[in-house]
C-alpha cells in the first residue's frame, strides 16, 4: 500500500509596508492523491490502515509547522519569496525524512511495538485524531 499526499499553498495577495512584506490569506492544504496511491487489497489490514494514517498525520504535523514558522517569520520585499519557499522546503524535508524513519522503524506496520510507539507520538502531537 502506498499513499501519496500533495501539499498545496496559496495566498490572496502581498502588501508592502515600507520594507515589510505582508502576505495575506496564506493557506497550506494537504490532500490525498487518489491517482498516485495504491493498495493490494489482499494485504490491506486494520494495522496497515493505522500505519498509513500515520503518514497522513506526519503531513498534518508538517502543515502545522509550516504555518507556525510562517506566523513567526519577518518577510521583507527582498526576502519574502525565498523565505516562504525555505520554510516550506525545510518542513517538507523534515517530515519526509521522518516518514522514512517511521516506515523503517515500524517495518511498514509489521512491528507492532514500534507502531504503538509511533501511534502514541501522534496522539501526543495531534491529540485525539
């Protein structure tokens, strides 16, 4: 089974106040890509579905981090584009790497002990999802 997620970003407009850039209406969405996701139905189990939910949870954590860093950033006329792209790229890389670690540690849901550890991590980070 493989789920493919897509991050979309958009903003309404940018206003400049002196050297400051104010990005209005910034949004990040996380979507499940049906076309690039697949499953061998004979191998789909409840445990595997819980595991795949973990990948989506990592995506949610990534979106939250992007938004938190966006709110903390000081955008200027000269840096707003590069800074925003850097925020997105750094968070994407961090959570992509975490997804690889997640798959390795859980052996794609086969290690129940490690899967429980990660499920608890998601509960701590996301609350009752």
